[in-house]
């Protein structure tokens, strides 16, 4: 029996030395000193021994049990002290960089434009991007067979519903719902089936303006546009108006600002003309007023529309419209 005990001790210590985790340690604890473990079994068998042997063997077994308990406790402490070492925090390592976002240049232009016109007594309205053919074309004096439709081929959902090609439908929607006077700005996304190049994308942003009241004249239109150009491009820029054709205004004008690079002398960026075209505008066509339910004998108005991308490109000196939509952070983070 004493020999058995020696080999048991040897086996136990070998196992303890090779275990790798606390789970394994728990298994060995149960196997050797658990309630139904090897030592417990041997203690039970003592009853079979003679009365002289009983105390000595009992004493030996108890010593072995204490030896095992001590070894297990030591191993357990080893595992416990190892863990915090793995989790040690090195406070000298530099922290993770937190990136601060910037506002998209188009959004900057939309907000700046809205602020300028709010200052002149306009209010901001929002319109649907999925629009009826009626509002996008017909009510703006562009019937089904009008050649002006060729320049604005769109994405049709049904023959009568399309993605709006301009923000101008809001002119009609507002006039249908409110009596004059009207002074609104409406900005948002528009869609046309244009091929992508450095000045065209199938989705772009327009800013639309409309003012209708008694005695509104071309002078009011000019005053408002000149003030806008000075505020957005700078006080030193000159604004010029040229005759232009748009079906929903009469007369119509195209608006240019003097080139900021050459100060109007002519350079590559302005095509050596000294001027940069920025928007179309004009006095609201009497047909449009009548179709919206206004009395064109009593009321007059002016309207204008411009591309936000175009304004941003001229203001910030950007030569490719695609940069706005490619999500290149090197480009976007320049606008703070
Ligand atoms: Zn120039």
C-alpha cells in the first residue's frame, strides 16, 4: 500500500506540472482530492486494514491529501497572477486618432446662399425630387412638343412622373398654394440624363428663387442678383446681364460675374472672355402666373435658377465637378 502511495504522488505531481489552464486544474482536483476522488476512496478502504495499520496509513493518506491541496493551491495562484500581466495597459502608447468631419462644399454653398436670401426677406421651401411632368414642364410653359425638353432629358418613372430636371417646379407648387406676395428660395437635387464629364453629372444641385408681387420689375431682379453675387463671390466682382432664353420667363437673362482670377482681363479659366456664367433668370412669364392661378395683369415677378456645383467650382477654383461626388477625403477635408 505504501508503494502505491509513492507512485500516486509521483503521478499527481507530473500531471500538475504539465497542466495549462484552470479548467484542467479543476479536473485534477476532482480526480485526486474530490469527494469521490482517489484519496477519498483509499481512506474508505482503511476499514479493511488491521487495527495496528489503520492509524499509520490514515496518517500517511492525510499527509498526501494536504500535499496535493497545497500543490493545487500553488498552481491556482500561478494562473491568477499570470492574467493581469496579459492585460497590462501601456499608457505610453499614442491614442487612436479621432477624425473630425467637415461640411461638404455643396452643402456650404447651399447654406451660404440660403443665408444671403433669408437676409433679403426670402423664405426657404422644399420640394419633391420625384415630380409630375406637369410641374416639371407643362406648368412652366414647356408643353409636350416643346424643343426645350430636349436639353433636359430625364429619368422617367412613368410617362407622367419623372425625377425633376430643375428646381423650378417649386415656383408653380408655391403659387398654387399661396396668394401673392411670394418670396422663396428652393434648393435641392435635380437629375438629367447627361453623360459624366468634368462639368456634367446625372445628379446635381440647383438653387431656385422666385419673387412675385405688385410692381416687381427687372430692376428688382438686378438688385437682388447683384447683391447675392457680391456676398457670395466678393465685393470686387462685377455682375452683367445678357439676354437669354428660358421658356418660363419673358424677358430672360443670363447672368455673368467677372472672373476672379484675371479681374475681367481674360484668362484660360474664363475662356479669355473675362466673364463666368453663373445663372439664368428673368421676369416670370405671364402664362406661368396664369397657370398657377395668379392674375398676370395685377402681379409680376422674377425668377432665377443656378447650379450649386457651378457656384462652388467658381468660388473655390475647382475644375472638375466629379470631385464633389467621389468622396476623396483629401479633397473634402479642404473645406473647413
Ligand atoms: Zn479670367
